[in-house]
């Protein structure tokens, strides 16, 4: 089973944007696309707001026993590496 988390939000221009995070080899790999785009954009360096949202999603799922604590810690580590806490 893949460790996949996905969410959507609206951009400042009002366009729907979907983001997916997949855990692979001890790292979260994030990808996103706008509603009108056909192809996913893979982010080598994830957008800070996407990392923060992933961390919040993982924390909420962890509290409901739907995500592992190590996943939350990995998101925290990636946030620290990006310069945010």
C-alpha cells in the first residue's frame, strides 16, 4: 500500500489546485497540478506552504491513528531543512 495523501485548494486567482504527497525511500515527494493542466508537476524542492499543509494533514491523521508518527516526524524534518519550523 502506498503512503499517499492528497488535498485541494484555490489559488489567489481562484483556480483549483490539487497537491499529492507520496512517501518514497524515506522522503515525501510532492506533486501538484492546476485544474486545467493535464500533467503533474513534480517538486524537487517542495513549496513551503505545501509542506506545512502536509504536516497538518499528517498530524490530524496521526491523532485518528490513520498515519504513523514517523511520517509526522519526517514532515517536521523536511520543514526544518527548508528553513521553517
